C-alpha cells in the first residue's frame, strides 16, 4: 500500500459552457478553490473529514473479477476499484489517494455503520431492506442473469436453448430461487443446482449442461478474456441495481459521490469510467450526445 500524505485540495471543478471553443476558459473562470469547496460542506459532514484526512477509505473485496480482484502485481483492480478511483480523482485530483479496506461481503453494512470506511463499493445490490440501514448512491451498473455457453456449439444461442425444451440443461448456483430463475426464461429446462460458481461454470466446460446461468458481468468478463472457450447466448434478465453505500443522514457526502459519478458516466470527465468498461466488460464507451439528459 502506498504511503498517503494527508492534504486538503480542491475537489470540485464546475465548467460553464457556452460556445464549444470557450469550454476551457469558462471552466477555469468558475473553478472552486480548496477553501471555498471545503466551506460548502456542513461541519459534521464526512466530506470535510475526508478532505482534511487527505485520502479516501473504501471498503471492498479482492476475489471477485471483474469487480474487485488482484492483478499480477497484487494490486486491487476491477470495476468497483475504478469507481473508487473516480471519487479520489474528484476529491484530490489524484486517483491514487485511496486506502482500501478488504472486507467480507457480510461486513459491507457494519463497516459503514461503525465508520470504519467512508464508502463501501463492493457489487452491492440495492434493496429496500438494506436502504433502511445505509444510504445508497446512484446506481453505477445494472446486473442481471445471463447464460454462458460454448462457442460453436449447437446450443450457443438462446434460441437453440429455448427450442431444446426439456432436453436443455442449465447449471446455476444453488439457492432458494434458482429453479424459478431459470424457468422464468426456459420453462421446460432441466436445472442443475451446484454448490459454487466455479463449479457451475465447470459443469458447462465438462459438457454436463448446455448453459450456465451466471451474472451478466461474469459472462462479459469470461467471453472477453477467453472467446475461444466461452460464449454469450444473448439472453439476459432479472435486473438488479449495483450501488455504493454510505452512512445515512449525510446529504453533502452522498451528493458529492452522486455528482462525481454522474460527471464520469454522463459528462465530460469520463476517462477512468470508459477505460474500465472496456477493460472489464469488453464494451465500447457510451456515446454522450449533447442535448437532453440521458437519465
């Protein structure tokens, strides 16, 4: 972990835009300096605390690609890590000023409640029950179930799986809703509930099933890395929102996170976000068309 030298620096830069040619000059004219930005946060807000500390503390995991995992040098990487870097860049104009706390998924809410971390960014599904305990940020991804298949196989595409009827076999992680989840799109398929995600995929590799029902992000990750081994059937369903979690009752901190991510996802400061969706999902960056809001 790199040494982090505390400092308080500017964290917001507002760009007024008239004619396209005047963007840089307009942005410089309205840029907030560190003292003004600091003063805008309520005294009790975590935003002030983070700025004074000089680095961001993020709770996340380290074992679930493409969200949070170690690269060949042992450094954390993944889509969740990219979203943290975007926040650090917005706070300190330095995307490395982050202290990562590696935590079990069961600690995601407790570590927010106890103040151990400033924010949890760990592929967290939004539910009304969880929203009673933490404040959720704007969603940064919509997860779903998808069908991983073998490239070039007779059942590579969803239409073939559907046509197979009761002869189609699908593996899925064992849980109370597993069979119902598969039958929502393949009503007649045989469902094999398996103990781990790795074994769900291994069943496909071994030819025991025609498709593996896994997260859409997993399908994108595997087909990007090993297109000769894995294919996307083209079917996805059952939407789930992924958001970060912060403590309740702190509107300044929540608004800062939401604003920074809005700018990265839909505005002009999108270099980290765009590179991440290419690296981890194999997707082309979205086209931001000037005009009406896209959200």
